[in-house]
C-alpha cells in the first residue's frame, strides 16, 4: 500500500480499502439473526440430548459391568463354599468309617481275649 491510497483531509475515498471500518463483515437483519439463533439453539439441544443419551448409556453399561463382576465373584465364592462343605462331609464320613472299624476291632479283640481267657483259665 502506498501513502497515496489513503484519503487526505476530508476527501471521499474512490476505492474501498481492504481494512475499512466494517472489516469485511456483513450485517444481518433481525429475521436472519433470529433464524440463526433458532438453528443454533436446535443444534445445541440435539447435541445436549445426544450427549445425555451417551452418558446414560455409558452409566448403564458400567452398572451392568459391575453387576456382572459381582455375579461372577458371588458364583466363585459359592463354588468355594460348596467345595469346603463337600470336603467337610467327606471327612465326616471318613471319621465315621474309622470309628466303626475301630469299634469292630475292639469288639473282635474283646471276644478273642475273653474266649482265650476262658480257654486258658478254664470256665470254672
């Protein structure tokens, strides 16, 4: 830009300068502004609804994931409790079997000792 392209002392410019007062901006009418605000408001509402739906979906997925994890942990704990219960029953049955065998051995030993004593010392 040369110095001569600027108006001097009240001359009316004959050429529109690139950095004149409006800066290349267009002026909008009230109806255009109202329509633009309505469109922006509608787009913002749709974006908010979409974001809310996504947030609700994410929250429900997180809740389902936590519930699934809790169910798996509960199932594992229940399986372990059943295993311990079965082990207790097996040990209890084994102890019962051992007590019966011990009782039979004691009875047989008593009968053998009694019969042997009778035979050795006589019945009188």
